[in-house]
């Protein structure tokens, strides 16, 4: 199977998605990231059929969130945005979708051929 036949790689900017709804997430950043991870594990990517590989990128106080079946969690060693760009760059020609509202991150990953969508895609 070549990269183009691989499942859609969905990379989620946890800090940006969690921060898109003012629900008190700032009191427990790690807990908010874990709730997002669990929702992704149970709901997948709404509106998308077929196989997906979900990667949740966490940073800061959310580092150390454990993976669960269906969601790989990567703790960014520094900037979450830089780690997401690196994941996109290393993923070859496979289809990639980055979930973020961060304009600069969107610009950087689309320059590498990834699609982007906003947090509402998974926060609905």
C-alpha cells in the first residue's frame, strides 16, 4: 500500500480545539485534553467515513495524556504547532487533515499539502 492508499491521518491541535470553547478548560488543561481524546475515541471524525488514524498533539500542562484505542497521543517536546508541522512533513504523501483554527499553523501545514478544518468539526 502506498502513502496515498493509507488511512486519513487526522492531526488534532488539542490546545487550539480545547481553547475554542470557554468551558473552564483552563482550570484543568490535562483533564480537558483527556475529555477531547475520549470524545475522539468514541465519536471518531464526524462526517468522514472510512479508516482514519487520529493523532492528538498535546503541549504544556496537558503533556503526558495517555493514548487510548483509536487515538494516538503525542506530547510535543516544545511548541505544539512545530510538532504538528513535523508530523505533517514526515507523513509522506498520505492524506492528512489538521484540525485547528490557528491561522499561522493552517498556513504552514497547507504549504505541505495537508487539508485543514476548524475545531467545530470535532466539537459539535
